[in-house]
């Protein structure tokens, strides 16, 4: 064989050898097992000191934070960020399951089995013989199945409890008291509505909102702090109920309103600095003028460029 052809053949061999081997495409289950193994390694005696120090209690804040970061990523429209944040939330489930496994309480397999079995049990119209003509009927069936599960759980608890320690079962059981107040109210009214305890149309909720506003005004004039607090709570509860009726999550709506207020306030600060002054030193009338200017700028791209406001 001529030398040139030999050299070319050698080069081809070198190139084929240097090619990275084609990686096997892993299934979601395989990736999940790898993640579980990573977390177990981090918690092992020779693992990460920080991970080893964590407890269910110390991780509570991260669980809440990650859930909100998932919502923020969802709103951003950035799919890569959305996937990343959902991964961070999934890690919290794996982390808690690993700690529980070390304590001999339950494993991540039991966590998955529980939700798997629950989804089949609560969808008899898909996995069983029950019929459901629409989503409203699905939700009614869901609540009925949940109530039956709670009754069964209560009966088990009662058999272990001391005599006379029976626990009443309510249709509103299952709403966590650890939820933010807006979400708790949202869930309570949603559960009540599923069994027919609800306004017939949205006009009634608006009337209730107006009624609660008047009662708060009256309590405010009387200047009895406890009564003011109670009436303000009633007004907020009515607003939460209205949001449910309008199919709006009140927590997300309020988060967006908070973000809007922050954005506009920072816009006012920028406008004040452009005039060589600090916003806090301005008289109230000028503050109001800057607020109006900032609101106007939000709807006008050219004005946004002028005051330096960044848009998404």
C-alpha cells in the first residue's frame, strides 16, 4: 500500500478513536435514580458537611422558596429556567425523602407509590367504571373520594386513640393551615363551592365585597382595633373569594401587584434622581406627579427609554 494511503487510513483510525462514544439516552426513571443516588452520597459520612447538617425543619424555607421560584420562571416564559427551577423543587422532595429514609420513617419509593396510587384511586372515571361527564363532576367525585379517605383515616386513628378521643371529620379537612392566608382562604372557599355552597353568580360576591368595605369603614370610625382587624379580615376573605370566582389565584395576583408597585416606585426614584433630588425629600404633590408619570411611561416604550426603565 502506498505511504500516502497508509497515512490517510491512520488518520481516519485516530479520528474514529477520538470520537466520544454515543451516550445512551436515559429514561426519566434512570435520571431520577441517579438524582436519588447523588443526594444519598451528599448525606453520606464522607459527603457534604452542609447537606449532612440539614433537617426537615431547616429545609422548610427552601421548599417554599423553590416553589415560588418555579412560579417566577413559569411567568418569565424561559423554558430552560422553568425546567431548572422545577429540578430544584424536585430536589427538595428527594432531600426530605433521604432524611426520612435515614430515620427509618419512609423512602422516596413510598412517596412515589403514595401519589401513584392516589391518582388512580381519585380518577375512577379513567381507571375504573365511574362516569364523569365534565370537569365539575370530576371535582365533585374527587372531593367525595377525599372525604371517604379522611373518614377511613379517622377511623384508624380512633381505634388507636384513647376512649372518647373521636375526631370530627369535615368536608373542609385537608386544607393546610401552613398555607399563606390568601391561599388558605382560596382553598377553603373552593372546597365549599365543590359541594354546592357558593354564590350563584359573581354579582353577589361584588355586593359582599362592598358590604364588607362599608363595615370596615364603620369599624374604623369606632376605632376599636379588634373590630377593625376582624372587618379587614372579612374584606380580604371576600376579595379572595372573588378571585376564586373569577378563576384567578389570589396569591399570584397579589405577587404581581407587589411587583408592579415595586417597579413603579423604583421608576419614581429614578425620575427624582434625574432632577438631582432624592425621592424621600419631595413634597407629597410631586410624589403623586411622579407616580402618574411612571404609570404613563409603562404604556409608552419611548418614555420608558427616557427614564431608563427596563422592560422584560
